[in-house]
């Protein structure tokens, strides 16, 4: 399980000029001109805790005073779909013979996958390749290798082991997967959005308290992206998969959301 890293970027625009002390060693220095940047922090303790910009005239350019933060939220879901790749490699003296052998093997694999319950809409050609085989010194071509792979989406994880066995029995000698994911994560993403807004408010409130201002309602929200963290794909020897019965455990996906939220201040 992979957890997203929280990041905070704070920009506080204020409508007053001057310099004040919070009484706890924190200095708030305000610039005297448009776009001036000052620092909020404890003297002698390094990097500033926030940046403050001053917009004279109450934001003459249209900029409203506010605190902008980035909030993150997550929600958990159990993957219900597995993606697999089944391939075959064939060697022959000529390019056409190698391609023909790979194509025939691929048709058998596709047939076995359909017989195992994979719908046509969940099967697609992933790649086809052909390359020459040469002598050790690379000067002479001694044959050709052709490979082909198909992508299969397994929507019933309980059948994943049977499907892998069927593909291997049909001739697949290159197997990769599973890549586990949640087919529909909209509900979890909505929950993650709510968590991101709550997180943004907590962060903004902390900055507002430190700066001595009152936090208001959100005035702008920008979605910065999000999604799930699928279980990474892994490779195993095709024969070992077949012998082992290929048990599949779905684990947990973590759906994340990140928002940039600007809160009004007064």
C-alpha cells in the first residue's frame, strides 16, 4: 500500500503594512510595496514558516486577501479487477515462419482465454515483434524470433488462477501480472475529496492563528489530481505459475485526492 505524501504551500496576502511581534518570539514583517515578500518564523530557527505578500490599497489589482494551502485526502477500496499479459515467443529460420508460429500460438491462447470466461471486449493485442537472431559476432543472421502478447482483463478475481492456467496450457510462455485495480472508485474518490478539504482547512487554520487573522470560507478550489495506487505488476516463470495454482490476493488500494484551496481571511 502506498500512501500519498502531504505537502503544504502557504501564501498569505494581507491588507496592512508594518511590523508586529506575536509575543512568543514570532516576527511578522510586512512589505511596504506591491508584491513585497516577508517572513513569518522564529528568529534563529531557519526557514520561514510562511510567506506573506502585501497588496496595497486592499488588493487594487483584484487580488483578495487569503490563505492558499494544499490539502490531501485518501480512501481505501478493495481491487476487483486484475490485468494480465500473456505472450508467446517462437523461433524459426525465416521471418515469415517465426511470425506464423507466433500467430498460431496466440490464436490458441485467445481461444483458451475465451473458453475460460474472458469476454471479447476484455481481450486485446498488446504487442507483436520480430527480430533476427545472429551469430555471436553479429555478422550473420541464423534465424528469427517472433513474439506476440495479448492483454486480458479478469473481472472475477476468483477465476484468475484458472485463467492463467488455461493460457499457459495453450502455449503462453511469457506471463506478466496481475495489475490489480478498482473498477469503479468514484465513491472512494468523493470521500478522499472530503478528506482533502478538511485537511486544507486544518492547515489554513494553523497559519491563520499564527498570523493573527480570522479564517473565512473557501473562495477557490483547484483539483490537483489524484487516483489509486494499484499493486505493482510482477513477473514469474509461466511454468511456475501453472504448477503453483496462482493464488491471487487483492489487498487494498488507496484512492487519493489533492486540492489547492484558498480561504478568505479578515
